[in-house]
C-alpha cells in the first residue's frame, strides 16, 4: 500500500478514504487488511480516530465521506498522501475539496519571510520565488520535523500524492471518466502496461472558469492482481449483466451503468512515478565570456529533470512544438496545447528530463537551445508535422546557431 511508503518520516500523515464507514470496516475491506499488516509492527491503533500511529510520529488515517458535508471534517488537517478507494462512488466536489488538504508544513525563510522548499534529491533549501541570499530555515519548525532516522528523509522532501483506484461504472463514473480517461482509450489497451496521461478541461467550482488538469491513468485488469481469486471472481462476474461484465472484467469505460468497484493497490504500485525536480534553465556567463546553460530548481518550473547530464553520455531530444501561442504574452488562452521536449539517454533509452510549456515557437526554440546544449549538445529530433515547428526550427538553427547537423 503506497500510503505506507513514508511512515518512517516524522510528521508524515496519510489518509485513505471510502464513501461509507461500512465500506471501510467490512471484513476483508481496507481497515482489516491494514490491520493484518500492521498488527505485528510497533504501530499502534486508535479505534476512536481510526488512525495508526507509527513510532516516528507518522500517521495513517481511515476516513469516509458519506454526506457531502463530511469533507469539512478534514478542514484543519494536512496530509501528504490521500487515497480514494472506489473513486466513482464519490462526487467530484468531495474529490477536489481534498486537494486543499494535500500539503506539507510551511517553512518560511527567517531572513525574508518568503516560503522555502527542499529539493527532493539533495535536501537543500531553496526559495520558492527568486531571492539572492542564502535561505535560512526556521530552526523551531526544523526541530519539530526532524529527518527520519532510517532514511534521513524530511517531511519537506516527501512528495504530495493524490491517488485513487476504481472500476468503471458507479454514479460518479462520468466525472471520473472526464478527468482521467483519454478519449482514445479502449478496453483492449488495458492489456498494455502503460501510463495514460490526459489534459482534462475541468470547470472550477468557485470561479466557473475552465482549467486544464493534467492527470495520469493506469489501467489494470483482474489478471494484474496476484491476490484476487480469479475463479471466484470470474464466477461472480458471470452472474452480472452484460454492462457490468464489460466494466469489471474488461475495464470498459465507454459503457455506463451502475457497477461495483475494486481497488488494486498492487497494480498502482507497479507504476509508481519517480518524482523529478522542477525548475528552469538560464544562461550564465563563464569568466572566459562563454555562455553556458545552468539549472535552477523552482516549483512548477517548465522543466522536470530526473537525471542531470552526465559526462560522456549522448542524449536525444524529441521536440514537439505545439500551435505557437504564448499565454504570458497575451496570445490565445490557457487552453492552448503544450510544446513538449522529451530528453532520453541514447544508450539506455531512459527519460532524463521533460520540458512542457505553453509558449510561442520562438520561446520554444530558446528553451530547446538551452536544454539541448545542457545535455551535451543533444541530438534533436524535431517534429514538424502539421505545419508547427518550422519557425521554431529556423530560430534554433539560424539565430541560435544550434548545431543540429553535427550528429554522425
Ligand atoms: Zn530568504
């Protein structure tokens, strides 16, 4: 169960939700399964708060949101990991409200009062915004949240995660489908181990404005769950109607009717995304006057890196320029497509970085120029289908003098 991944970190809190208390507490349901795993450990159970307390001070809480107003029971709580089991039984407003509870303790810089955050990889403090001076974290807060003894990990490094499991069908199937299931997803795709991504247009409850939400969807089938009793499961499926058989047996989201749902933490665990470091590149002048790209970590930066450039490695960048509109310069709306550059290590095929931004073709060329130079003068493979990308490429080669034909 992914929620248990950071229980050695002081201050860590995880929440697992079902729609009703009965769903949580029935034999074989989440609470009983957790109990089976945790009883032999030093963790202690509180029946009153439905919380496991770990020796580090970390907690795992089981909750339910039966009535719409139940969500406000969590209004003063903070969690770093929230899991919805059988998501289509919940309303979209219950789900989105819980995002406001997904947070870490705040750490101000005692010198300037601006918020600080810790880099995931190196555990260094940086300002969230731009500040020139050395960050000075608040020692009182730091003492309150020491690093874990086992892994030297701080709560400030724990990723914030909202993950859900569900079957198709159920009364919330429509909003779950709109948010997570790409339009071109078909049930037969579920046999491929693949993470599907979607830019879903979601209307904001308060502002009534449409926002683009980037979501990940991992299909899984009954065969992916090594713990499911397949014979019994298939037997019980055969008793259901056609619609439910398609939903539960094949993961078919295109069919709707009511259905029962199943949580598959094992399948989700297989696709644990590795958290990268967000930031941006900028050009810095060396003493000899040469301009070299440098990386600066920054929350919500357009560049995510998993591995920095390594000496002697050859990298390949797939560059996809979207319809060139720059939202920041008042061109078009926030609904424009993203330009995306994927950086891979040419030997291992491993993805080491991704740039993703709604920017003009010229701005994309500037970013790609820095990115490709930083990754050892990477081999750039531009996509120019559909007419977009040629202006980007011209700017990259003719103005920025990127040696795109150098590769041999
Ligand atoms: Zn400061």
